[in-house]
């Protein structure tokens, strides 16, 4: 039986046409690059559970995953991975602790291609722009 492709998740929060991105701390494969927050889905874990866990670990907040936007594939140092983008809500007024990032920002979706986004997350741009109907 063929093993399924390892899976990662990215949380896409959008407010007033702007998307949440976070800049990783120095070190690792994507150090100092911007990303859509998320991470690896652990064995036996659902995408929604992984999103909730990752946002709790990275920012100390509770989020509400809404629906899947789409998936892409990317190559990592460990091989091919599936990346699932999920729309989610971050409660208004909640403070995000920067545990694994140096900063966060809300970027106009149409300008996401201008930032130094992690290669894996770049594969999600067409899906995100189409989902939120941004030209």
C-alpha cells in the first residue's frame, strides 16, 4: 500500500482585503521569510486540529478554521509535501504573541507577491487570490 504524501497546513486570515502574514525568526529553511502561519499535520491529526494547535503554539491564540481554500504541492528538504490552505477567523482585538516570528502584518492580497514569501506559500497565491476574488 502506497503511503500518502506528508501534509502541511497554512492558515489564511483575511480582513478588509488584507491577509495575515508572519515573518519567521532567523534560522531554519525559511528563516527571515514571510509565511502564512501554519505547519506540519501530525500523524492521526486533522487539518483543523493542526491549525488550532499551530496557532496556539505560534501565537498563543484560539482560532476558528472555516473551510479549505485549496491545496498545492511543494518540494522540501524531506521530499514532496501537500500544502492545504484554510480560511480561518482570528477574533477581533486578540493579541498575537510572537513566539516563532519577528513580526506580523496584514498585507493587501493583491500585493502578496511583492513580499519575500516562503517558496511553499508562493504556491498558494493563485488559490488565495481566486478564492477571495482579488484581481
